[in-house]
C-alpha cells in the first residue's frame, strides 16, 4: 500500500499572534495547542488553561484527534486563555 500523507499545516492564532504549525493528523488537538504555545513563547502554559476554537467560534475538544475533526490543511484555529485564567487583575 502507498504511504499516505498524514502531516498537514495548520495556522493557529495564539492571542493574536499567528503560528504555522505542521502536525500529524493522528495527534490530538492538545498536542497542536502545546506546540502553538511553545512557538509563541507561552511554553510554560498548560493547554488545559487555553481554549481552542475554530473560525466560527466553536470550542474544540483538545482530547480529539485531528483526523476525527473537520480540520484540514490550511485551517485557521484560535487559541486564547480561558476566561479568568492568568492575566492582570
């Protein structure tokens, strides 16, 4: 059987900063979030403290595998801190 391409490039906007990330579709959205946080300089932050949303504002389950969602190459996702998590008071 020929090998299929499981790696895709996704754009993740982390608190307004755009990051292009190449991931394997068999990985979880949590892995994608962790990679986006690391690349944006937020490596000390846990993905569980952030919300991953699609372009329509729908909240994505970070435990889901990428290939079990409607995410395809070129998709833009948005990663922002959960309300009340961190930030100045």
